[in-house]
């Protein structure tokens, strides 16, 4: 793994409880000293949102890897360009006559990038098809996902974990993030382990080679080893599962995007009482075809909440492709999305000289932004009419999202809307805080240093936020 090169620096001297723009707050300096983290590895920018006063600006012009905090730029550009009520549309076409509830032909699904077409939403969409008068499909399921062009994609390129949910590629007809949740629990039969999956996929094969062993519920993946075939259509689970686990869940990507759509559609269509025994193929919509169902997504304001609060990488990347398709025309691409965001920044006077945006999700070793530029973005968002929707998309300290179990039962609980970011050797936090005095601040803290992700970064973040709360 490529190491980040960092230059050491001496701590600035500070009076107790005070900090000037060019100094570190004493609690932050103390925390860094205690953990032997060089001050040069840290960038901070804190600003009063009403007066514009800068309370802290420490290494604020040094480009840092921001981790998942960069999703705040992706979601801000999306809500400003597309609007908070923007929706995606998935179209369904009946390519043949419908006679007495039977479609004498193929059913075609055309995706246009909905990032949140999860199982529950797919069920609603299938019910809409049934309400359109179709009970039986005699032909095949045709899939049109040409609205995005992802090109060659290696899901293991980032960290050699191709089955991890965060590594799933964008797709114009993304269903349930292409992810299955596997539930493991001791079986009634001695020494055996039961495996259940959600959602059910008609074309996914499970090879259960697990055995039950005595012991407490602990260990990496609870002793489960996962292997697959080349098509990721056969999942083999082996190893020894601890009897002390009443239930254990594991999320993993499976199949290709198109195979996943087919397997989910077939299983759920039968669950709701429909009949379908056909196969699947890739196709494009005929020019004269009219959809029998136009299925709308949740509004963008709801979608960015799911992106930011839960740091959903796949949804963030879907947004970037959507920006490309909407502004530059389909097919949407990652390169096009970066171009759109870059143009948007310039059009709004946000000249980010140290920005390396990459995939818009923060799942990158190359992404960079300065704390000062990040703070300018936060100030811009604060002045916009959709500010409430944007701010509420961030995790509320101690209460929900990625901060649900942090800063609880103390003064910071409920006082800040923040986005976290963490990769190996990267820790960051950014957003808005209301102090005890009622003053409102934007705050950015980015750290790149060996092992900073192992809790040291969080300690620094909370030291800064607690200090700021008292200002």
C-alpha cells in the first residue's frame, strides 16, 4: 500500500483554552502530542458561519486525502444542479400483446440510474407491472442498462476485496446494490450451520460446507471463508462457525449486474403470484415503444441523506454518473461526472486548486482536497435555499448515521451535523456545529498519517469539536 509522505512540524505554542487562526487549539495539540502524531499530518479550518471569522486555519492549504468526506462535494453538486426534488425513472416495456393477463412476448426493463432500487422498491415496481394487467410472461426478461457506460471495471482494484459491497460498480439498472445478505445460525441438526439469504435470487447457488464448533461468537468473519466461481454465481462457505453465535450477518456482492436483476426479478415475480420461466438478455428499447410503467425513485433530497448519513459509496458513484448523463447527455461516465463537477465549481467561484476528485465517493488513494477549499464549499452550501435539506443529510452527532455510536450522552450529542471519512491511514470529519453559545460554525479536520484510522483520528476530531462547542 502506497504510503503518504508527510513532513514533520513543531506544535504551535498556545495559551490554555485559546487558539488563534495560526495555532492549534490546546486540546487538539495535546491529543496529537499524546499519540505522537506530527502536527504537519493535520489540516483544520474552522469558521463562524455568520461573521466569517476564522477561528482556526492550520495547514488549511495542504491537499489531503479526505476519505468519504468528499461525498459532501458530490451530493452538493447534485442537489444544486438537479434540485432536491429530482427523481430517477425506471421504465418497463411490454414487447408483445397482453391477452388475458399473459404477455405474449418479452418484458424489457430500462434503468436510468436509480441509486436506491432496493428490494422493497423492486417489489413495489413489480406490483405496478401486475397492476398493468400482466400475470404471466411468456418471453424473456430484457435489460437495458445503456444509460451508463462504466467500461472495464475491476471490483478488486481498490483493496483486493471484490465481493465487498462498497466495491460494486455503478450501473444504470442497479438493484439492491448487487448485494446479498447472508444469515448464519446454528442448525437444529448437530454440528451444522443454516444459511439464509436476503433477497432470494433464483440463479444463485449456495454451497454450505460450514461446520459448527464450540466457542464464543468472535473472530474474523466468525471463522467463515467465502469462495466463488468465475461468474460469482456459486458461493461456497467453509470453515468453523462458533456455536456461541445466535445469528451472524454478512453482506457480499454476487453475480453480474444483469444476472442479479434477472435472479431478483424471477424470484420476486413468483413471490407475488406471477409466472415466468424465461431467460434474460441485454437489449435496447425500440424507438416506437411506450412504457407500460414509469417507476419513479425517491427524491434526490432523500437519496443524498442515505449517501451522507450512511456513507454509501455505490450510491455516491451513481450520483456522479447521473450528473454526467443529465448534463452532458447519456451515457453517463465517471469522466463526464468529474467534468460536470469541475465546471460547476468554476461557475460558482469555487476554484479548488488542490482538488483531485476521482470517483466522487472517497474510495480512492488519489483523492485530494484542502481544508480551506472544503470550508469554502461548506460556506457556499450554507447560503443556498436548499441548505436545510443538505445539512440534514449529514449524520447527527450521537444520534444517527456513522455517528450513531459516537459523542453520545454528552454536550456534542445532537449539536453537530457531520460527515465522517476513514480509509487506511486517513481520517476526516467535516460539517456544521452549533456551540453552547448559539454560534454556528463550519468545521473541517483532515488527517493523513500512518494508523490514524485506528482511533487516533476520532480522538483528535472529538477534541476539536468539544473545544469548538465551548466557543
